[in-house]
């Protein structure tokens, strides 16, 4: 069986020749590991846009992978989403802007502007001179 394998992290493409007897998912990952920098236990095989998951002793033909097909391999992503980070309905993580320092905002988070008193302006390092 001949497959074409793309490595997602490097865009490397290599041909992979597998034995004719039924090859299971674990064996496919082992062959791909030999040609990439991704350990088999950290590897995800993607076929037709979907991760090939399940019993690793299952023949790859049962996942629909046939001779001449192209697959993609990538490293499993680690989930680092803290509980306090908001996410969108599709799982998209929103950026955390809470640590951004805004010039002239002072320490309390409120922007110093025309309505600020002169004492808070002096405390934030700004000096206003009123003439006239």
C-alpha cells in the first residue's frame, strides 16, 4: 500500500510504502514516526479533514484509508485553556487583554481624561497648566 503523508508542522511531504497485509493505525503511526519528528504517542492522523481516532489495532482500511490516499499527521494539541478565559461557542478562545497597560490610565483602571481631578492627574505623572 502506498500513501502520501504531509507533516502539518513543517509542510514536509513524503511517500510511505506499507506492507500489503492489513496495517493497523498503531503501525501506520510507527511508520510515520520514522519519517517525521513526531512520536507515535503524540501523533494525530488526519484523513479527509477528520482526525482518525479510535482503536489503534483497527485496520486503517476501516477508517477509509486506501492505497494511493493522502494523509496528514500533526502533533496532538495540549489544552491550556484556563477556566477564567472566555471562549466563543465554537471553542475559540478570546484574547486576554486584562494585563495591557494603557498610557494615562493610572493604577485604578479608569482613563485619566478631562473629567479627572488635578490630584489624580498629578498622581499619574501628568501635569496640566491652565493659562488664561
